[in-house]
C-alpha cells in the first residue's frame, strides 16, 4: 500500500518568511497529502491548525515548535496536543555524537524524555543527520545510540544515512527497519560538496541525484507511516524543486498524493 507524501516546510523557509500561508496553499495545490512543520512563522497553533485543515493538509509531525528537549518538553506536549500530534521529534547536534561518552549522555537524556512522553501518550521519534552514520571503533554511532535507546522510534533520513556515500542506503534501511516509522527523502550527489560556500552536499530534486530512491521504496519497512520530502537547500528554485519532487514520487508510483 502506498504511503502518503508530505513535505518538510524547512525546505521552504525562505518563502515562508515572506508568505507562510501562501506557501501552505501552494503545497496543497501541488498535491501533497500533508506537511511537517519547522516553525509556525508567527501563527498561533490554533490558527495554523485551522488553515491546514481548510486546505486539506494533514500534519504528520513537527520539528518545531514541538520538538523534544528537556527544558521545553511540557510546552512541546501542549503544542502537540493543539496540533493533534502524537509524535514528538528529537534531533541532535554533531557534538552530541562526537564520542562514546557524548553518545551515552545524549542517550540517557533521550530515555528520560521518552519515559515522560510515553506516560503522556506520545511517541518519541529521532531524526538523523549524516554524522550519526559515522563509525566509532568500527561501529556506526547510530547503532550504539539505538542499542542505548531501545524504545525510541526513527525518522530515517535516507540521504544522510549514506554519510555521503560511505554507507549503502539499503543496508542502513534494513539495519534499523523495525524502528523506522517515517522516512525523510532527499536527493543529490553522494559526496561532500564545497563546505566553503555553506553547503554539505549538492542536493537536487528527487530523481535527479544519485540516491537509489526506487530501491529504497522496494525495501521500505512495513512500519513506515509517511514519506516526507526534505531539501535542506537545492541547486534550483526551491518551490520548483518541491513540485518536481512531488511529480517524481507520484508519477513513479512510489507514494500517494492528492493529484
């Protein structure tokens, strides 16, 4: 069964800064089933919820304002309630996956948050970057973290999980398959870009890079509930890239949209 296709609004942050409601309308017009937020751009959560409901957009998760950190966990749960979310996302900095001691510290914090969230009816979901897929003493840092946090679910960013082509995306997908409930999908060249210009990778619309997207969906775990397009940046106009990515995913029969 095809999974619904959403877009992470972080991709459209520059456009959202100028006209957030216009961005939501455009995303709905393209045909996306839903969204994942990265801020509400001055809207009250209740107003935001009404706007997306009226547009027929489903909110699948949120990186902000309801993201998991110990000092804002209560607030995150309150906002998640207003938005109708049962998943709360966490994500960590590279420094927090620097060495074994730092991984142990972040895992301990994660487990404490997870216990509180479960008691309040929420699911904690961790979103990865590339550095979790670096190796430490021959073992993936993410494997170490996963073993220390056995109850946390994953939002698997397939492109970053390759660590710039160092790891095979299907092997990584299979390794964490029983924990993955959402997939972030981006595309580009599987190598580091020129960091002097502020980008880590040459990212492109889906289907125009080197990530084997069709293989990912042929091996997708049954536990996956939604697919979320995220382009941190792109080599073309971002709204065009988001529309082209939607067309690629739907026309290839990989996911389900509204058009």
